[in-house]
C-alpha cells in the first residue's frame, strides 16, 4: 500500500526535525546584586560562546539574571525547565542559590552544573546530587591549602569572619577540620551579611582575640569590607581570602589594602606564571586568550572560567548522550546526566575533571595554586 504524498512529506519533515534538533541550555546567574562581580564574567563567557555546535547540534543558551537572590534563582530554574524545556541547567553563581535549585532539578530530572563553590552542592550523601554537578573547586580542597600555608608561615592561631550564609558556614566547617589537622587554633569566629556596609563590631572582636592570621570567607567585592576594616584598625597579621575573590573587581575595591593578602585560586588566574609542565596551563590559556580578546587585557576571572568549564563538560558529554536519545526528551536528559558523571580527564580553565558517582566535582590538587596580591596584581606564590 502506497503512502500519500502528504504522509511522506510529514515523515520527511519529522526525520529532518530530529536531525536538526537543537539543545537548549538554561542559565541562571547573578548579573546584579551583591554577587554581580562574579556573575557578570560568567554572563560574558556565555555571551562569548554564542550558539556553538556540538555533536552536530546547535546549543541555545537561555540566560536569566537571578539578582543574587535565592527565590529568583528557584523561579528562574522552574521557568527554564517548565516553559523553555531546557535539556540542562547551568548555575547559579553563589552557594545559597545553587543549594535551593537542587530540589527543582532533581524533581524534574534535569542535569545541573553549578558555578558555586560549596562541597555541599554535590554532597554524595544527598540523593538530589544525582542530577547536580559543579565546576568550581570544593571549598574543602581550598581550605586545606589555606591551613597548610598558614602553618608554614608560622601561624598558630586564626580568626575567622565569613558570610552569614551557606558559603560562610561551609568554609568555617572546612577550616575547623583543616586547622585541626595543621595544628592551628581558631580563637574567634564572626559572621556578616553580603550587603552589610560595615563590619566594625565583628572586626573589633577579632582583633581582641589577637590571632596570628585571619581568614575572610566571602566572595566578590563584599569580601573587601572586612579586609579594609582590618587594615584600618591596624591589624598586622596575615590576611587570607578564599577563591571567591579572584577577580579584578575585588582588586579594585580592596585597593592597596589588599597588598600581601594570600588566597588559593584556580591556575588560570596566573597561568602565564606556571611552568609549561603544568597540566592546566594550556587549557587555561585557551580560555583566557579568547576572553581577553573580547573583553580586554586583565579582564579574566576564575568565575568566568567556571562558566567556560561548564561548557567544556557539556561539550564532552553531549556527543555521548546523542548516541542514546534526541534533545528535548527525558531520555536525552538522563543520558546527558550519565555522560557528565562519566566524564574523565576533561581539561578546563581551572583544573582537570574526573567525575564519578561519588564525586560530581572531580577536581584534585591540580585545580589550585596559592597566590598573593602585590601592587594590585595576582602573583603566584612559590
């Protein structure tokens, strides 16, 4: 029995439609609000990518601003999944937002790649983590580097001041573990909000404890507030920051008060200063050269690198998922999740990713270096 011309035409269109199926990736990031200095370079990186083709399929990035607000991040995630029918979510910029998004992506069974730091985002004991991955180094990895450096510098006591949210809480927990191993005593603990204009009270309490070193567990420009206050109050000990400040905006706001500060960071921040044998140097250079060609010399940030690394992981995983199913289907999203979980030796801008069912970050010591601030520049600490 012969098919009608209309039926044959519809069948041909269906086949062509499958062959040309595009991949929609939803992105929610903090382009405004307290975390804007982190979210803007992430948005710039996504904009720089345009609509790349991977595995023969064009990727469309749908970017929304969550304004550094947890409620907005959840609303954006629901919209991207429910209305835009995305195959994957990238975001958010900060830890509280990313933690809040886990319920949404887990319920919808959509893979998510966070650009925030806390290890709790990919806690393997949490069943929701099955659908969640992340590109920044775990705070546990960076906390160990801080404690080792403190001890090598002669510090025996430490003060802590961090964000009064999941980011600060996670860093405090990790530093308690790391300093205990290093033989350093935490003598003062203080918290502050990301948008607090002053932290004088907290800093005075820190100074009263006379710590040899102080760690500021903040991110972006708000991390400069306690730093500048400590300098203004005459603190002479070593000040440490986290990898949450690795951008030019922090250097601009902290100014000369930042000189001498130490922090762990991704290798791409100082890739030119690394030996050619460094495993991350080439992949870091690829990203930085592309980004700075578009946005200007010195515009690099590790945060933009986290967005790039999310794309690099998708670039590796998408061809594998396409072997199983077509974009826009539940089967494709599941296959994409599986491919992300099995990604091995993926060279990103900030490290080498080796994912597994027990580790949805997949980074090791190659993802960190110790840098210090000298005259408004990042310098690799030898």
